[in-house]
């Protein structure tokens, strides 16, 4: 992303809960550094969140919905 200023990247990352997210701070840092170019989407299988899209497991149906939103 440093070399290609036109590139965009969306990371859909599945975890059990907020505490189990590996590299959380680093990924949020990338999201803040590359605003509108790097999107970090957390899908948590064992934690309730406000957005239904971010709850459960990553499957084909959820991936299609994420692509529509992104």
C-alpha cells in the first residue's frame, strides 16, 4: 500500500471475541494510516455486537453481504 497509492484492501477477520483478535492494535493502526484504502472488518462468533453483519462465522452468504456493503 505504500508503493501503490491506488490500491485498496479489505480484511475480513474472524475471531471468537474481541480479546482473541491477534494484532488488533496493529490492524487498527493500518486502518487509521490508510483511511478509505484499508478496511478492517471483525466478525466475532461468540460476542454480541450492534451490527448483525459482524456476528457469527464467515461463510459464503456473509462474504457476499460484505462485498455489497464494501
